[in-house]
């Protein structure tokens, strides 16, 4: 156990040295690190609990997705039947399906065939399962089209993908460093933004769907009658976004939507110097807008954001240039935010914040200080205790401990891992566990000495017997750490990570570094008795 | 230099005889812990119960009465205020609001409004009903999974009796720790699950060291009565057990004293579980329980069978 071949020594030292070297980028100024090659840039990232920031877990509103899907389906059914000139009554959304009654018995067969064409095999990862997006059933002259659960799931999955891109654009406008935006599960998005003092603005930016459309106001129907329920099917009643809530009767038909925008910027109205948002349409949007404004001079149209009327100006003259401005009762900041939202695009479905954890930078700095103090005090006490208990071998143990801790930080750097406060706790706990491997070895050596072996034999036997135990006993803790890593989230995961890495480096140092130090000492001093 | 010997060499304590005391004692404590769990219950934090936790810092010393009055007026259900650390640090807990995930966000906006602007928000945590129920089930699944994996591992490495013995010992550790959490109303949150898993792993670590030695002894001494054999195993690893627990206790005490409020319940739980229960269990429960599980009973008969023609 005490003999090392030359290449083995070299390998051990090189491995330990390289891993320890990985710590270096953490101490270099950020500018210098950025100029290094990519592989040398890896460093430890401080968790949100240490540097401050916001952790938001957003969920796509599955019910809204379902509702939208059903409404689109109803429109599709209406269009199909109209195109085929098939008379129908009672086209409604009921529960999870769209129902329609065919007026003429003779047309039912034809209608069923045409509507069945709306049912498509699912694409994406569900393509192989042969499932379809719709189930079409017929009872008498009633045709029912049900949206299948896999279809909803697929749509939710798409919505998450699209939302991530849009969120990225919105968050980037905040100008923070290294935001993390990630899919979680089927319907969730994790957003982590470090270094925010107040997440209110972030939440406002994420909480809005920002669906913008331009529609005509139906002046034929006064809002009062609409309120009493006399609303033509092609109209809907919407309210203004600012207080007091003014009702507007607007057409459901969308003239131009936010998708046709190419740019939006905050600005000031030249006459009133109120904050406004100016926008520019793409070519097709500009053409549509020009047509509509030419036909409707003198009539009001509504600019609607997330089903609220921002403003309803009267068209004074045709707007042909493809650009315009939105004035509402904006503040400078809300105009700026709206411009950001319009540039980033609309979310495909509303998002709900289901978990929020925000740590202010003050608390983060305090936590770092507390983590440091407890690590220093813990380390000092352990080191002192080992010295008092094992003397020279205690020094060996402490050298191994130092190598061990630096290696933990080295591995964390290599993994670009996140260090959290519980993560620091994991490292401090590892100090205790790491020392245990030395204790096992030294106690075994003491025993072997008592058993009558000479010094070199006792050290040799102590190592070889203790190492099996070290492996066995550390694997149980490692299993616990691994399970914790997979079920845990956030800071707790940081704890599992440092604990797990700590166990690996502990076993490594016990098998190599500690043994190498003892072997070198034996080779150098040729001891007659063991000083422990 | 004379080195410190916490445990003298060649101790010969008859630990196995203590099982007549330690087993009833542990059984009683476990029952107390279980009763506590079912009557007083655990003090679930927002991770598992849902709701809102806000840590604020006021300009001068916090006027708790005024803040409480302002928050009670919001009618948000149960609102707890707790001053900790410095006189201007206040922890506010707001119970989960009915009405789903969005309602929690509205509640926090109201709290922000009621407390005014001359306050620093150090930490805001909002856990909605969906997430809290998931976190709890993940936590329970995690514990079960860890116990299962470790059981399988021990079964592979040792005989089945050792695996069962270790599990009895560790379930005992977990039960007592849960009793401790319940008795002292320590916040039970995600870090508590981490603490329980660490206690599980760490206490097993200790048990495995003794079991390793027992296995070695079983191979060496074929005819020694199992109680004597276990006594030797425990005595010969005693020094190591004590020293290791001292170093771990030192590290954890440093964390408990200086680690701050955010991890204090975590370190308190681990200090209790790892240092107090873990060391007691390995010696007084895990080792003697092997006697009842019939470890080493087959040895003599096997040897005799070999000797017979």
C-alpha cells in the first residue's frame, strides 16, 4: 500500500494539480477571464441566494390554451361549412368539444367527411404514436369535434417554446447579466435574473401577454345596449385600460395585429408632450392598415392590448406610411415597457407565476459573509483538533484537507456550478467527513501498532484495511447526496452538489494524496515507531 | 508532544448489555416522536404549505405592533411577524391565499403597500399551491428513494441482516429527528429534507464502519459468541466514532453559530441528527440489533458440518 510507481505518483500529482488549477479563473478579474479561451473561462457562479436576484417559476395557463384551441376550432368549423355551403345551427363550444347541428339530413354525410378532414395526425414527438388532434363523432345530425388531450399537451409544449424566446427578448431589455430562462417539465418556464433590487418590473414584463390588435369600433351599437346583453355575434364589449373603465363595442374582426409590427419605440407627442409609443408596420401590415384607414375616415378604431382598450382614436385621414403612434395615459416608464413588450412580441398564452424567490443584494452579501465566517471557524477548529489529536499525522491530514477543499472548488469551477449558501454548508460538512477518512486510517494504524506490528507494517496495514471501509461508508452518504441532487431544487441542489463532489474528492485524496504523503514520509524517515 | 486521546486504548465496554436499556428507551422515544408528529405535527414552512415569506429591514428598530396592525388590516388570513437577529430585522409570514397562484402575488403587493416605502426587502418568497404540494411529494419520494437505494447497496455489500439492521437504526434516527423538529417547532422546509437525507447518509456511514469491522471479525473468529464479537467491533471503532463526531460537530457548530438565519434550522436539525442520534444509534441500536437478526448463527453449524466426515 505504501509503494507507488513513479508514473503513478506523477499521475496523482498531475490530476490533483490540474483540478486545483481550475480554481484560478475565479480569482481573476472578469475582463481578463473573458479574454481567455472558452475552456479556461469556467468558474463558479454564485447562486441567487448569495448574489441577490429573482427566481420565478412560470406556468403556461393550460385552460387558456384549451379555450383558444376550441375557439379556433369553432371558427374552422364555421368556415368549412360555409365554404361547402352546408346549412347548420347551434355551433357552440361545449366542455372539451365543438358541437354543430347540420340543418339538412342529406348533408350530414358530406359535413362529417369535410369536418373529419380537420382532424390531423399529431406532429412533433407524438407523431409516431398515431394520435390525432381531434376526435370526430356523429349522433344523428349532431357532429361533435373533441380536442384530444395529446393535442392540448402538444400545443402547451409549443407555447412554452415560443414563450421562452419572447421572455428572453423581454428580459434582455432589462439589461441584467446572465439571466437564465429554461423549460421545466411540460408547461413551465424557469426564469432566474441575478442582481435585481426589485422584481416588480420584471414581473410586470412577464405577466402580460401583450397581444395587440387594431379593430374597428362598432358605432351602430351603443355601449349601454351592449351592456344589457344586446350584442351582435360579431362584436364584443371591452373596457378601457385606464380608470374610469369606459365600455367600447368593438368588432371581433382583427384589422391588423401586433404580429405585423416591426418596431416600437417610446417617445413624446410633439403637441401635448405626453409619453407615447410609436410603431412601424411591416409591408403587409402597412398595406392592410392603409386600406382600412382609407375606407373608414371619420370613424373610430380601437387599439386593444390584452382585451383592454388603450385608446380609440377617430381616423382623421388615411395612414399610408405604415407607422403610427399609440397615446393613452402613459407614464414615461409604462410607455417604455409597452414598447419593450411590443418589440418582443405577444406570448402565445398567459403565464402565471407559481413560485417566486427573491433575495435582495444586501442579504446576499450578508449570507456570503456568514458563509465565509462559518467556513473559516469550522476549518480552524477541525485543523486544530487534528493537530492536537494526531500531531505530525495531523499535519498530513490537514494538508490533505487543504488539497481536498481546493479540489472541491476546482471541480465546481469545471462544472460551472452554482454555489449557494446550503452549498457552503455542504463544503463545511465535508470538512468533517473528509477528516473522517484520515481518522479511520490513523485509528487503524494505532490498532495495528497495538497488535504488535512494526511501524512500516502498521502503516501499510492501516491504509489497506481502512480504505475498504472508507469506500463503503462514503458510498451511503453519496447515495443520499445523489438522490437529493435529483429531487432537490435551487439552493438545496447546491448542497447536494457540494456534498457529492466533496465525497468524491475525499475518497480520491484518501486513496492518493494522504497515502502518498505517508509513503513519502516513511521512505524518507524510515521510522522505528509511529508518532500517533 | 503528548497527543490527545479522547478515548483510551483498548476499551472493553460491554455495549451489548446496554441493549436492555437502549432498546426500550429508543422504543419509548420513537413512540413519543410519532405521537408528537401526529398531534403537534410539523411546523411546515412555505415550501410545503404554500404562502409568502418576506424578510424586511426597517430604518430604525422595528415597530412590530404598528406593522402587525397595518398587516392585519389587510385581512390576508394568518399573518405572523417575528423579529430576529438585529432589532430592525423582521420576518413576515403570510398564509396561503385562497384563489390559486395569482392570489399570492396580489397578497404580496398589498403587503408592500401596507408597509410603506422606507423599508428594505431583503427576501421575498412566494410559493403557490401547485408548487408546494409538488415539493412535498418530491421530498417524500426522495427520502423513500434514498432509503431504498441504500438498502439495496447494503444488501449487495453485506448480508441481508446488515441491511435490515442498518435500516432499523436509520428509521429510528429519522423518527427521532422528526420528533425533535416537531417538539421545537423548527421550520420544516426543503432544507429540512436535505438535513434528513444527510442524517440518513451520515448516520449510515457510522453504522457501516462498525458493520465492516463486524464482518471482518466474523471471518476471523469463527466460534466467538456474537455479543462478544459485536462488543469488540464497537470498542475497536469507538475511538474513530468519537473523533469523527467531534470533528463533524465542530464543523456544524460553526455553521450553526455563524451561518445565519437562512440555514439555522438546517444546521440545528443536522447537529441533532448527526451528532446526538447518529452516534448513539450506531453503537446502541445498529450493532446490538444484529444479535436479534441472527447474524453469524450459521457459522458454527457450517464449520461443524465441514468437520463431519
